[in-house]
């Protein structure tokens, strides 16, 4: 039996991480149609609209859904 895992490129949730071209972003929060993210080891937090996140994450080489 195959278990489907949530894909953080499409359905990001806090704790997920996605890497594109060596840049890893960690999801901090999802609210009001925006994805709030940070970079590992950095204090700064930025946000993208959901469609922009998906467009960026579509090129991902690595992603990890935090259950």
C-alpha cells in the first residue's frame, strides 16, 4: 500500500522546507493567502503569495514535508 505524502511545493505548511538552486526556504506560517518563509540560520522572514510560492517551488530539487 502506497502512502501519499503532502507536497510542500503545492501545499506548504509550517516546518516544511523546499530547495531550489541551492537556496533552501523554510515555511514559518501560512495565512491570508501568503506563505511566510525564512532561510535556515537566518532571522529574516519574507512572504510570497501562494501562486508565487508554487511557481518558485516548481523548480525544486529537494523538498521535505514535516508531516
